[in-house]
């Protein structure tokens, strides 16, 4: 979380100063630190170093009392001697403050928790976003040449890769006129140490199931983003099996939305070879096929829904939560919405119960957000595709 | 993929025969469609609950909804595994498995990971985990016979088993699912209806607190339809919870006698 220090140093605006102090006043646990800060600020004011006031209010937030005490005494000494090196001393101590944050394990101090919650309540989050603003989305397509289609999506520090491989297979007897699609997510230990061994399995299954629920529609295939009947080569005999494999390269929250977007981008990048079926085969025989390596069929990805995850922190919902914000959530709802504004899937996370009316409100908010997201994503994908064609 | 030359090609007609066997239960154009078991669209199967099905467990329950038969036992609170990290609050461990003979096609009988995590997510909000710190409560569910709406039955039955084990909860958790077939919303679907559904909705809720602990939706839904579906399910959940409550009362009154 060290980067946050610097963000504060650089981007602190007057409004957030008042917000910081407000956030503090409402929390009794941190009030001691706050008073300490006020005291030190008072000393600082006497030495007429106005800049450090802002700094102090911020630093105090992430420092425990134990850390703040020696500093306070130091500043007292400096203040009484009227030392001009005060400012330097603070900067020094901040830059060498221990890094408490490592990916995966979120250990937040009460002050930090309060800062995140207070920010969300006042519609300005720790990275300056509003509640319903996404981080910039970066789309790259065709990153894995071995696959039929692939894409990499980056949203802040969240980084995922999705690939599509197509293989010829046999349709299941119950649905002879449909191809098969399967989605798997792999949480690699390169993303976080806790994914090692079987640690990532639980998250992988949860994400895979949520993606299948959101993108593949009902059992009869209604509402599916991918038209399964377009995958059939010979009814009842040959169809394409699409294997969509996703990899979490780096996780900084909002994995499901990123994975959904990556799958959408990968599918629009996918080319499926045209298949020539040899005539003459009949009965139970498997017809002979000839797979073209020149002609490819493109997918129509306009119907593929986007996934919007609304994370509920306190009384408010936010989109595109970071890991720290996710650690403060009471519950989250992932809603996949297609271009028509229909809901194509819904998954709830987090144990806390929700009032049904809140669920319905979240659905309507998600529908509203999805309109912008679909347009943004489509233009990003189109730009990425165009860029790939040129190179 | 060459065809075997020796076999004489029997007449192959791609769609007509398969189509006939494929769509027996539901036809979109059929206005007077009735459900295979003769229920109304908004009518649930009769529910049967019994607690104390397994003597060795701290609490257990058996549930039967039509052909769906489920048994759930609860063990604990007991010591967490050594490898587990220290935790101020209790842990909940859920596992849902199918018997090999539960499904029409003989299955593997292995743990159903997807259902296990769903069961965990729907129960954890209702259990007061603070009451058993450092320990674990195990919930093992076994689907004896799968007859549709398996997961909702497992969830309702598990909450009953937890209550039977004396684990403190905010409220009983009742769960109901619903299938969307064409324009109709069909509550508490059976296996056949589930396999032809255009969309599905599952709600688990705490009826007395009127809180949804878990909600999943598949397929394409418009907002009014989701509204309607949720209302139907919530209504059914509160009725189901009444049945569950009366089952618990019955069990305590018979044990006192």
C-alpha cells in the first residue's frame, strides 16, 4: 500500500482533507491517533510549515499509535527548537515506512478500513474514482498465437488472459443440433502465493461456475451469448467444441468482470476454420471432413453479455472494486447484462443477507452501468483488433 | 474419421425421430401445457422433513420433495484441523455429494464442488459463527435420489439439520428454485423440467428477517420477470419455513414426552 502514500502526497485536494478528518471523527478507535495528529499539527502550525499539515493528517491514518508516538515526540522536539528540517524528517520516515501490504493477503489497519469505507460513502474512492467509475480498461487481442483466439485484459493491476481453442467433437445425444462450450479458469500461483497447490482451486471453481452461469445461458441454450447451434458441422455427428481457458495473471479485485470482458474479446478474436464435409457418408458412419487452413469464420460477439459486479460496502454499491475494497464488502452481486438490457445471469457472493428490494435496485443500477461498459468494451476490442491487423 | 466400410448404412433421418423423443414435456406453442406431474405452475411439491435421521451426528435431517430425497448430517462444533490458521470465529465446512444411484445414468458418486460452495455461501450468512470460535462445523449432504431442484432441497434440509444440532442461527434458511419455460414460470421444477428450462432462478432466504442470503439466475430474463420470479420464490420460501419450523417443534415435543 506504499503507493497510496505517494498518491496522497501528490493528489490531496482540500475536499479530501475535510473528508479525512470527518472519517476520523466518527470512529472512536482512531480518535486517539487523530488527537495526536491535531496536537502535532498545532505544533507544526507554530513552526509555520503549512504543507505538512496535510501530510500529517494523511500519515496519521495509516500509522498505529505506537508508530505515531515517537514521531510526535520528535516533532515536539523539533517544533520547540523551531527546526526547519521538520518537513524533511517526515518525508524520510514515510518513504521508509514498512510495506504492510502484499498481494492476496489484505491486512488493513482500522484507519485504512475506515478510510476506504468513508471514501465510498462520500463518492470519492482512494484512487480518486467515483462509485460507478471503472478503472481504465486495456484490451490486447491475439496474444496467444497457438490458440484460435485470445485476449488479455488489464484493469488497474488486475491482469487476465483468455484463450479459445476449437476442436472437432461429437454433439451429445440429447442436443444433436448444438455444439459444446466449456469455460475454465486457472488461478496461477504466480498471481498470489495462496493460489499454490490446491489453494486456488476454490476460487477457480467459483469463477468458472459464475462465468458459465453468466455467459452460457439456460439449459435449453436460451439467452446464451454464444449461439451453440452455429457450432454444428453435421447435425448429430460433428460439432465444434470450444474450450475457453482463462488465466489470472495478477489479481487486484474485480476478477469476474475482467474475465467476462476477456472472454468477449477472445471470442471476437476467434477464427474457426471452415469445414468441408465429404458427401456420401450416411447412416451411422462418421463423415469425412476437411479442415480449411485459409478460410475462417468469425463469431458474432455482439450478443455476448458483459458482467457487472456491484460490491456493497456499507450502504453503497461500487463497481470495479480493488482487492482492498473487496475486503470491506458485505456482499457482492455479479450481473451479466446483454445489449438488449436483459439479465443473462446473476451470482451473489459474500455471506451477508440482502433485502430483496436492494437486490432489485442493484439490478437496475447494473443495467444502467452495463450500457456504458458494453460500448466502451466494444470500442476497445475494435481498436485492439484493428491494431493487430495493422501489425 | 472414416466410416466403417463393413456396416450397412441403416436409414438415417436426422431430425424427425430425435425431435419427437426430445420434446415430450414442453412445447412453446402449446397453450394448454400441463406439468408432467399435474401440478399447477405455481404449486410446489409436497415437502416432507424429519430431523434426527442419523444418530451419530450432532444433528441431522432428511427431506423428501417428490422424488428428490436428501439426507444431511451436521458434525461439530469440533476442533479445526491442525493446518488451519487461528480464527476468532467458527468455520463452516460444507460438502454435497451424490450417491452413484442418484441420477438416471449411474454417476461417480463424488463430491459436487459447485453445490458445496453454494451451500456454504447460502448458510454462512445465517449462522452466528461467533458462538463457536476456533472450531469447525461440518455439514455433509448426500443426495439419495435426484428428482430436480436438488440444491434448494439440500439447503433447506441443511439448515434444519443445523437447527437440530443446536447451532445458533439468525433464522432458518429456506430455499426455492424456479424454472422459466417459454413464457411460464414454473416453481420447484422436477428433473425433466430443469433439463429443458430456458432459465432458472434460485433463492435462499431467511424468511423472518426477509433477507436473501444467496441468489443465482441463469438464462435471459427481463426485469419484470425477475421481479415476478423473486416474489414467487420468496413467498414459497416463507411457506416452506413454516413447514420446517413445525417439523422442529414436532421433534422437540415428541422427545419431551
